[in-house]
């Protein structure tokens, strides 16, 4: 673009002086080089007062940066002789009044310079300064406005506040379905059609502008169409003020935004509804719950309750019948829950197989438990899904507003806690929240946090319970048992922290620590007493450990790192662990056996107890559950079952270990049943590593340490 030369207006001065629109020319620095006489009635400045000054003089301060940037962009993008570029423009009168304008920009080349030239005109006649001088200086303005109003897509209106009459454009009337002659000039033509819920907000927006609170007003509301339906509109306006009398006119536009609002409503509906069941989702339920919490806080007589539901067998349905059936199952469940509720109650799907119910206006706990009972009964009936008969039960946690909640997230948290308590109590039941549950949960959280740090702080130790060859009363190996020496609580029993580790996933890192430490310790003992090479160490492996993709690689690395021969390691797994994925478990166990690692099936007789699994899995030892051993001296039938298992194991070449040997009678019975190995308090207690080391390196030269059966 050429650098501007000294401005010469002669070529178009006559044309510019003849037009009633403001004609203005500025250079790239937004300095005014030309403006025609029409500027005075619109802005209050004579042309000579503006020449050489910045365009910012005619722009409200809050919009100056934007308008200057727009002007610079037009000057850069336009070319001489190109199309005019329309834009909105907010002008500033000399007395401080803002004037809504329209501007068309173009570039004019005069001599060797390019100038940005604009044509400015009011958006509506109400925006003109209503003076005799203005009308004299701008002949034909009303005629031009009438033409523009007829062609405008928006409805225009001009409200004379002194006569309380409003001029509505034809388009304004047509937008509401009326002909020109069917609407008069009274304000009631507008306000009488506004939706009752929106009228107060509209009047407040107009009043805020007329009293000087805001420079212009804008408001969205619904208006009644001639067809009897409400249309969404947005109205924008600005007032004309007399220095002595205040606002005398207000004018603006009306735009139909029904399509936009409907799109917004659809988007909001999609954002707050569950796509599968069409129930409210977590976001909407939380919003409704927050309203209930606020209502209960303001009205002491109002009470609500929340039910947190979790299906007990949904994963099995998904895994066996597929996700399509699972989805149809969830839809059917949602319908049954809805039928158990009152019209004012709300059920939502929080995600997966979790649902929540907001009971509005309950009297007491009995109301909530009654609804929970109806839901349990309804869901206990079989479902017919795509030719399949499907069953489920549900665990429900209940909490009430009488607890005194101030935050909706606390309500859901406590209902969730109560639901987990119901699951722990046996599932297919409901549980009402009480304060002790929260205290227990906090204690569990603190315990979990402490357990995460325990490995790094050397708080975990292993003890080793001897596995004894019963007939010769000698140690054949050890089972490694983890212990947690908490710095404040003392010794934390495994029954307290192992289930928590499994639930939180910490069992993986905990299990690998146990495996590494047990292998390290056994390798150290064997190096100290090579003659004890026949000893083995057994380590329990949880399901989440076994099904880790890198389990085998990690195990090989531990054996290599510690120097323990694979034949000295035995892994103990439960039937329930293997049954979670029999195919995967079979592959992993085969690879473990290929390495030379022994496989023990723990708690045999308490799980699935399918003897057929013994043929499919590479098991070399069965650990008979302590419940069988405890009944040996009480029940002849138990002895016969034990004898049958022992005979089958011998036929398959599988060894037996009896757990929980605690009395001399049990010891004697096991000898009679030809059970080779046993462990229990009668034989030996779990023992610290230092004590085991003393046994192994003691005076006895036998490759295994002789242990009298009466040692505890």
C-alpha cells in the first residue's frame, strides 16, 4: 500500500458535502484528514475541530482499541476500488452520549496515497440527536431510515418516552406473525406478549439502562407468536438523553434467536442426560442434589434422602453375554427403578452400573428404607433380555439430610460409603449411613496412605512359617508371611491391610516386594548353609499380580537379581484366583513350571472345588484348607473326604500340605492319612528371619533342621 501524500479532497468534496451521511478519511495512524459537515449534528463537532486529530476522539474509551484495530485491518486488507466493507461502530458524541452507528469502509487513493474512508450513519432514527438543526442538516434521514427498516432482517423499534408510544417496524410485527395494521404503537403490544417469567427481567434491564446503570441494554426473553407458541428473542437498545430532562427516547432491534436457544437446550440436555438410559447423569443429579441441600438448609422442616445403588452381578452379565445385552439390561433396570419412585423423585445413572436416587420430601428413615426395599424386590425378578433370562441383585447405601449436610458431594460420599458397607455385609441389601462409617473410612484412608509409604520406610518385614515333613518331623520349607510394623499402631495384622491392598491395587507393588525379599532371604540362607539346598520358600500371589502383563518378566528379573534357583521357589495361588481367567492362568502356570517353579493350590476345598481343574492345571501341591484339618478329630466323614483327596493327589503325583495343624490329635490323624507335609501353630509359629538363620546355621549337620513337634 502506498504511503499517503498530502491529502487533497477536491475530487470528491462536492459529493461528500452533498450526502447526509458522515464521510471521514483517515491515514494509517488513524489521524483524520477529511470529514464532511454531516459530522456536526451527529457528533457535535465542526469539521475543522476534527482535522488533524485522532479518530479515537469519536469513539468511547472502552472501545477505542478495538475500533482502531478494525480500521487498521480494513486499511491493510482493502484495495482501492474494491467492495465496501460494512461494520458496526459505536460513536461518542461531544457530550458523552454513545451513538450506535453503521460504518462502511473502503480505501480511496488520492494522488500517491491511500486513505481509509468511512461512511457513518445511525442504526435507527432514535439514535439521532432530535434537534431542529439535526433535521435541517440531514434532510431525508427519516426516509432513508424507513427504507432501511423495511429491508432489515431484525425488527426495529423506537420508543418515545415522553408520549409513551413505540414505533414498531414491519419486520418487528412480522416476526411475531402479524400484519402491519394488526399491531399499534402502545408499549403493551410488546410487553403484553412477553412470557410472564421473563417480564420482570426485561423491565429491570431497561430500567438499569434508563437510570444510567449500563450504557446500553440487551435482554433475552420469550414472546408470544400469533400462532400461540413462544419464540425466543434478544432485544438490544440505547437511549437518547436530553441534558436537562434525561432520557427522552430509546430505540433498538429485536432478533429472533429461537433456533439458537433450541440448539442450546439440546446441547444442555445432551450434557445432562445419560446417553444410554436417558436418565439424568451425574452432573444433573449433582445440580439437583445441591438444590435440595440448599432447600434443607433454608427450611428446617424439609428433608430428603439419597440412595446409592450398585448392581452386584453386572460384570458377569457383560462378560458372558456381551456389552449389547449389558446395555439393554441397564435400560431395563433403569425403567424398573423409575417405577418404584414417586413423580417428584429423581433417579440418575452415575456411570457403569451405579445409579442414585434423590427422594424429595421424606418424613424419616422408614420412607427411604421402604423405597430401597421396593427397588430390591423389583430388581430381584428375572429380566428377559434378547432371549436371555438375566438375574441381578443390588446393594444400596442410604443417607438423609438430617445429618446436616452443607455440600452435595458429602451426601454422595456418605451414601457411597453406606453402599460399600452393604456389599461387605453380603450384598443384596441396603445400609443406612451413620457417623461411624465415615470414621472407619477416614481410618482406612489413613491406613492406605501409610501402607503406600511402608515399603519405602522399611516398615514391612517377613516372617517365615516352617512347612514340616510330618513323619520325619523335619523342616521341608517355609511360607513367607508379610507383617507390617506400623510406627504408631504397632503390628498391623495381615487380615486388616492385605484386603485393602487388593482393593486399592497396592497388592501388586506389595506382592513384588514380598517376592523379592523372600527370594533374597532364601538365597542368603542357602549360601550360608549349602547343605540345606533342599529347602524351598513359598510366596502367596494375588490375582491382580498373576494377571499383570509383566508378571513373568518381573519374576525372572527377581530370580536373576537375587541369585535364587527357580526350583527353590514355590508360588501359592487360590482356586478363585485361577478361575478369574482359566485360559490365562493355564498359560502362565505352564511357563512357571517350565522355569522350574513349584505351584501350590491354596485353600483347596473352599473355592470352586472342581477336581477336574487338577487335570488342566500344572499343580504340584495341594494345600488342604484348615477347616478340613480342624474337623479331622470331630467328624468321620471329614476324614473320609480327606482320605479321598489324598488318594486322588497321590494318583496324580500331587503332594499335600495340611494347613492349620494346631493339636496333637490333628497331627496324629494326618500321619494316619499319610499326609506328608503340614504347617500350623502345633508345629511352629511364624518366625523372624534371624531365628530361621540360627536354625539353618546351627550345630545340626543334617541338611534340614530337626524340629520337635512340640516347639511353638
